[in-house]
């Protein structure tokens, strides 16, 4: 039971939420807080309505909006270790939600002291945090789950479309795309160049001062080590439409991708015959999607395995 709970809490969650969605979600939570205070008048907030100071209730909502903006935009800059995208999971997401409650409760105390509704005392902080928890837990949790559900669904759908396109191109008959059929890759010394058929190339990986070239060879995957930089290799392969730099350390042959895997934290490219998956940088995920799903002729498979 404990192991299942821990596994559940460690499941990956989306973290790079678009700024526009952050602003909209924060505004919605702030509006909910003000409306809740106006309608139900909890914690003595009704006195502000009777006194003709209803603006205070909207002030609490606006303060909630501002605090969420600071948490969501400034937090990742100040604490990059905690907001590590690769480690972001449900456990950290819940912890971040609790921090929202603490920061909003503390800000509410400062605001209450400013308007003369409460004295600024340290032991008053827990009470304001509990009030923030009572009012803000539902909208914060609902907002987090809604945004993350939307992003998870978005990734699942785009992954499905890319895999369908890969499967369709693999099963179409026809000629390969027009262009050069061979690659000539140059080492730093300029000698002992590597020549390889474009249809056999799987990917090129940067490792320190070398690149590892993975290619199909008689039913197996062959790895060739070449002393060169990936930047130099990029110049050699310029003009090959099927070659795509999906990550700072990887250059892949899109036509030989076996399938696309991944979750809310990004895509992974799977190649037949390779034991590792190739990461895709988030900032170029859209370019990869367009490249894979574009109309293209049937490919000539390297026939691995």
C-alpha cells in the first residue's frame, strides 16, 4: 500500500505551464476568493459590506492573484533546484499548492493589518493560513488539476498523431524523398571521413569532443565514433530534410524513428535496435510535430532486427 502511494505521488506532472494560462488561472482563483467572501461572508468579512467597504473583499481577491503571480513566475527563478522540470511530480505539486496557501495566508494578515482589521502578530499567522486553506484549497486544487489534465491530454493527443504518421509512412510504398542519398561526415582533422547512406542513419549523438554515429548495418545497429563536434556535423548535413536536431546533443533521422514516447515532461524518440531513448527539447517540440506529421512519401526502412 505504501509503495503504491509513493509511486502515485511520484508520477510526473506538467510544469511548464504557458504564461497566459497562469495569469488566467490566477485571476480565476482571485475572483473566486472575492466572490466567496462577498456571498458567504465568512470570518467576519460581512462587516466590511455593512460598513460600505466592500472594496476590501475584492482587495483580498486581488492580493491572492498577485501572490500566485509571484509564486508561479518568481519561484522557479529563485529556487531552480526545487522547480527542476525533470523531477516535477505530484508530490512536489501538492507541496507547491500548500506553499500557495501559506503565502496567501501571510499576505492576507499583512493586508488586514494595513486596513486596520487585525494586529500584526506572529501567532496570528496560523489562523490566517487556515482561513486561506478553507477558502482557497478547492479553487487552487481544481485549477491545478484542470490545467494539468489539459496538458496531459494535449501531449497524449500529439503523441498519438505523430505515431500514426510514423506508422503510415512506414507502411506506404513509394520512393524516398528527393535529395542526396549519402552523407559525408568530417572529423576535426579533416581526414578519415565517414560516408554513410542517409537511409541507414538513425542518429548522431554528441559525447564530449566526439560524436557517436548510430546506423543500420546488416540487421544490426553499428556505432561509429568520430572526433568532431555536433556543430561541425550540422554543417555537413545541411540540406538533408529528414535530419533534425531535436536536442542540443542529438541529431536524428526523422524517417527512421520507430515511435514517439513520453509524458507531460516531454517527448522521447524511440529507435529500433537502440537501448536508450532520445530526448526532445521542449522549445522545439512543435517543430518536431510538424516535421513528423507533414505529408511525405513512403520511406525506405533500414530493416534492423
